[in-house]
C-alpha cells in the first residue's frame, strides 16, 4: 500500500483488531445479566412462558466504545481524502473531506459537503469517487456510517433486544418444542419480558439465555449486532482506500 494511505488504513485496522474483543464482552454481559424463569400458566393454557428479567443497567462504556470505532472508520475516509488532496488538487485545505450526499440529485448538483474537493480532483480520481456512489440510495453502508458518526454524539447506538442471541433449553423440553416470541422494542433493565413458550405442564428445563445487543438505529442498520455492523463499515472503508492505492 502507498505510504500516504497507511494512516487511513491504520484507523480501520484498529477497529477490526478490537471487534472480536468487543463481541466477546457484549456476549459475556448478555450471558450473565439476565434472570430466566418459566412461569406456569393455568389450564386450559397449552404453553408456559419463558420470561427474561434484566439484572443491571447496560454499561454505557459499550456505547462509548462502539461510537469511537464508528468515528475511527468514518475519520479514515476523511484521512484518505486529505491524502488524495496532497497528491495535488486545487481546492482549499478547509474544503477537504470525504464526500457523502443525501441523494443522487444532490450529489450530481454539487449540493453536499465536500463538493469543492471532488470538483477539484483529477478526472481519474473523480471518476473513482463517483463509482462509489456516495449517496444514500447508491451506497447504503456508507450512508449509515456517515449518519451514525453524527448520531453517536447525541444518541446511544446500542440497545438490548429481548430476543436471544443464544438460547439452550435442556432435557425435559426438547429445543424443537421451544417457541420464541418476536418482541418489538428493547429490553429495559428490571422489565419482565416474555421471550418464548414451552409446552405446558412438563418438567421445568434448565434454560441458558444470552441477550442480543444491536445497533439502535433502525433507519440505517435495522437490528444488526454491533460487531456485524462494524465489520461491514470496515470492509467498505478498506475497499474505498484500496481504490486509491
């Protein structure tokens, strides 16, 4: 890789190297911080309820960590833009940033931050930028990265969904007889949430439950795990940086 791209790529690689540890920490928290119980139902009910109750607040440090990773990947693209600028373009330094437009029409008309930078690029570089389709409908992953980097400053990015990322039902109630319950919204600590059903009246099985931690931005990354989203962002940024190698 060309030397002037190494800083941008390093910002992405830092995130990639830390995602496995983040994933383990989120899994461990979701695994140990919920009480699971079977609530017996009176006849003529055909099922008993599997209920999850959160035991402690979701640590805000995880939101801060994920926000830092999102920012590092988004900043890598601006670092890339500055490396391209230093290769020779006529715009002012203050106009340099990686372009992201809201719509294709705004991109085509130059109505977006970074337009002066793009217009000043040599044709070969400008065509590469255009091929990325840096607007919401053309590159949803880039748009999500851009918007989450803004929203992280004002909103929590993570929530705990009351559906299991892992769930094991022990002997006495075969897993095939367990029925998960799709729950809209998110699990609040101390809230009692029904996460599934088992056949009524059977032997109460041991149940292992791990809550699903997701990005809390349904408009941009509908109910995906934080680790999965960060990997998608990193893959995108790496591919964009490589275009200018």
